[in-house]
């Protein structure tokens, strides 16, 4: 089984309302919310597909940083990526709060859980 995930995640109520740039929020269990970045949204916002786990980037692109800044105005969020293909796979994350990055990028097996 394989999958990819590219999204922002936060506690319920942290993302701005309305969600900017035509994105949508999905309510998750444990009082969490997710803003997935699908192909159409990435193309519209000029966001590369999984730049950290697939592209080997060591920092987020300007469009991703700008979006993270908008989405984190009210508090703590995390940008997350995951790619799994027939095994453990890899995850990446970076945390933002009040418009600024508050951690460096983590690329490891449990980066999403850490975030």
C-alpha cells in the first residue's frame, strides 16, 4: 500500500476563518483540523509536490512559506508531508506560529508525530 500526504494541521480553531486561497478544512478526531493540498490547489498556488520528501529540498518554497504564514496568524500549525511506498516511508514537517517558522524542517520517520 502506498500514499502521499501534503497538508497543514492544527488544533481546531487555530486556522483563520474563512480559510484563505480557496482551501478547505477537514475536521479530524482529537480536536484537530487538516488543510490538505491536492493537485489542483498546488497548481493554483504554485506549490511543488512534496518538496521535502520527494524533491529533496532543505527549505520550504516561497509559496509554501507564504501560505504557512497566513494559516498560522492565530497560533501554532504544522506543515506536513508523508510518502509511503511498500515500507516505512518518510515524513517531513515544519512548525509555524503567528506568521513565523518556529522550528527547522524535520525529515524523519515520525516527523508528523513530533510536530
